[in-house]
């Protein structure tokens, strides 16, 4: 496994790879969810490139950026064990030369300003900008993302389509703990009591999914019931919504392909999750 830190080294290393390349962009602090993405990338391409970069442009609060866990040495060991070919670990100066404020930014309108985009203004501009940069730097045939960040996945797919980028975006199902909690680096912020509360988000998603499968189409009522369930469990709900899976639009009563999305605070951790429901 080779590690590179600047764009010239990256492009030289990628040029030396003999066949299709899949990219897995990460912010490090890797867990089994990330490694599942790496394994999926290995299934679809001969060579796997992983990036590790804590992207300052997608953080709306400086304290969140500073608190984000950085475990590069441990991450590199995990990636080495997975047989990753190349790891890109750039600095902020490499990604954003000069002033970050003067950098060109990439924005996907409308869908970037709802749900997580409303709660974290500017977040998705940071996401699409860094993903666009990484795709241009690596020029892979495919890139792999987790479905836990469902809104993010749709935004990236739309960006790639709108900008006619020659890359296939693959989504991989959420990896969960035994009690259903979606694996996330932010779970590290939970103390033991909060960790017991955290699965309530997934429980709320499951309860609404069951109701939908039983024919209940009172979307606003189901959403409100879920918010109350999370609050009773000790969470501070951010949002909970039932939407069309294709574009996060408001669903019709006879909609067949839905996604249920939720976010809530438990202590200092902001947890997000979702469930797709095909009726």
C-alpha cells in the first residue's frame, strides 16, 4: 500500500495503476462501515484508492472541526489489512491552496438546503466541493459512498450527472451495531448512558416503516409520532421526514419507493439515519 500527500504524487501513482480504479472518500477515524465501502470498491474495481481528509469546508462550527477524531496511523493499518492500493492523505493547504474563502465552490441547489442542509448551513457545499475535487484529482471509474448519508448520496449523484463527470457513484447499505445504531465516527462522542439512548432513532425509523408497509399513509402523523418517540427516549429531534427516495420530494399517497430520514441530538452527538421502504 502506498501513501501520498500531494496531487502530483497522487496522479503519478494513479497513472501507474493498470486497470479500473474505485475511490472511497473518507474523513478517517475508520470503522467497519468504512471498511465495507472499501470491500465493495474491491469487488467492482481492480485497484482501490482511499482518501483521508477532514474537510474544513463542510463544518459549520469550528469546535466540531477541531473535535473530529483523527486516527491516521490506526486508519492506515486497517486499510493495509484490506489490501488498499493507494491512500491519499492531503493537508488543507494541498486541497485549498491559498485562502479557503477564495476557493471555487460547487453547489447542488434545492436538495442541498433541506434536512441536514437546513440544520448545517453550507455543509453540502463543502461536501460537493471536496468530492468534485477528489474525483478530478483521482479520475476514478467509480466512487463508493455509504447510504447512511442518504441525502449526501443523492446530492453527489446529481452533481456528477449535472457536471457530466465520467464516474459511477455506488451506494452501500448502512452498517449497524447489534442494536441497530448506524456506525458513525460521531458515535465516539456518546457516553455510556447516551449510547443506550442512541438506538431510539433506528427504532423510530423501523416503527414508521412498519406502519407504511401496513398501508398507513398519514405521513405527517407518522412523522410527528416518531419525533415524540425520540423525545421520550431522551433525544433532541432535529428532523424526521418521509420522502420520495428518488429525489426527497414530497410523496404522493400512492408512492411506492420511499425513504424515511431522521436526525437527532444525543448529548453533543448529532446522529442521522434512514430507511428505504419499497411498497
